[in-house]
């Protein structure tokens, strides 16, 4: 029950953040606004500074006067070479330019490290002390399963 | 956001079933980990994998893939997913410089259509979609040691994946923490020498096992199989694959880690 309350509160604060963000956008004078939509995937927990998924994807529907020109970065597109960000320039309510940004090599570290690298463990570390959740090995078959490490993990149940 | 209130040791629900002659292990954390919707999603995962087995198992003479391989039916007679898998296999062949092949030579010299190097990862990733619809629930779904994981909260503990020592299945050689992503391992253990180097027509023997980490399990599986087949060329090949990292255990016991390329 407590977990559900906390989830509700956090969702509520996310919604509040969302609305307060849009308010500040509409009252801003003609300046450049940069909003980055972070994809909440692929990152191992350790050093990620991914903002919460409450950060909105900005579209051309944001209210503004006709004299306001804004450049907005967002709408990340997944390509086979990795994520690519699209930069959109908006004048008033009209998109005047769309540009695909080069993904900078050596850029944001939370993106570069989005795919974790395996860390070797010393010979003396057993599975128990490694605190693992799942075992990856060259295809377990059902025949060998009962004596396997994975089976020991599956039975722990917690 | 109160992400820090999610304790790193949330209880983990465990489920196991046997499909395709493989143990399918599921670990779940979060709202639906233990309840009826979670269990229903797990049942759908198993059904999906059983359906894939009916279509693709080379051990079933009546599967679509077996009949197709013997020329008894046409591709048009097969479910659409067969085409999808074969197309993936062709792309894998090209990108692996021919090392990965969905044609396996039998003892008598004939070739048997065997896309199992593609099917396992592809099917497991598809089946995991039934878990993805569970709100606020994290999962790690493993089919015989190849797995796909999802973690929703940025602050939650990732899934810790142990990479088995190919010389001693009771030991762990490396650990990789995965929030959302996939891990697949290829090697000669457990199922014997079933991988074939499509370039040279030989059974690779330089690598004991290779583990690939990627966003997609279909591609982690393909790349692990391809890397195993590539043998000595595997590290260089893996390093130029976008968004993959991994670890190789050579037949002589040395290990080599591959970090993901930046672009």
C-alpha cells in the first residue's frame, strides 16, 4: 500500500512539474530554449543522470506569439547507428527548420555508457558473493538444468 | 521524483518453464511481479515460445522450417514470421562477413536449414513484449542463458547478470549490470559444437565462449553466434559493431573484454 501511495505521489509531482514547465515556456520572451528528451533505457543505474521521464517532448503545439522564435532539441530518433537527435526551430506556431544533429563522439557520458561493459570477477568469487540475478552461459538445455547455477537462483525465489 | 524510495532489494518473483528443450527463467520486480496479471503475462510468454517452437524447431520433422528445408513447402505457405527470421538471418550473414549462416552442414555433406542462431534471441525478445505491458514492473527473461531485461525507474537496482565460466559452469567469470538491454552467450558448452563458420566451412575452436551485450536480444544472440564463428577475428569484429559490448573467453583460458564503440 505504501508503495502505491509513493507511486501516486511521484506521478502527481511529475504531472505538476509538467504543467509548471509549460507555464514557464509560454511566458518566456524570444530566447532559445533547449529541451532534451532522454530515453530512459539502456543505462545501467550507476552513473546515469537521466532526468525523470516527466521531461516532456516539446512539439510545435507549444503556445507562443508570432514574434517568438525558439530552437528546441528533442524527438530522439533511433537509427541502426544509435540514437540521433533532431533539432527543431519554431517561429510562432510554425516549424521553420528541422535539423538532424550529429551525435557527438565523446559526448554525454550517460549515453556512451548506455551499454554496460562486463567486469571480470576474480577466480575466487563464487556466484553467491557476486550477488547475481541471472546467469548467461552457452545455452543451457533442460537436461542439464537441475544441476545448474541458474536453477539454484530460480529456486531462491527472493 | 522519489526514485530513491524504491529499495534496491525489492522482492524478486521467480518463474521457470521448459520450452524448446530449454529452461526459460523469469525474474520480476515491482507492482505486478507476484500478482495475477504478472502470472498471466508469464503464461503468454510461454505460449508464444511454444508457438515459435512449433514453427521453427529443427527437431520436429513437421515444423514449417523442417518442411521448408526439405523443399516440401514454399515460403509462401509458411507463417509470415518465417520470412522475418530468414531475412534477419540473411542480414546476419552479410554483417558477419559470412561467418554466421542459417545453413548447417550435416555429416553427409548436405545442408540443413537451421536458423536457430537467430530464432532463440528473436523469439525471446518477442515473447518479452507480453511482460513489457505490465506497468511499473521490471523483468529479466532468460531463455537458456540468453536474456532480455527491462528496468523502468532510473534509480532502481539493475539486473546483475553473471557470465558463466565455460570451463566450470558452477563459476562466474564476469558480471554485467543491465538496466534495460540484452545479454547472449555463445559457446561450445552445454549443447556441444553446433556452431559453424560459414566462411571456412569449419567448426570454430578458438573461443570457449563469447558474451555480447546489446539493446536487442535478437542481435545480441546473432552477434554472439557470429563472434564465436569468427574465432580470432571476433574481437575486432565486435569492436566495430555499434552499441555492443562483450567478453570473450578464449580456449586457452584468457579473457578479453570489448567495450561498446561510441557511435
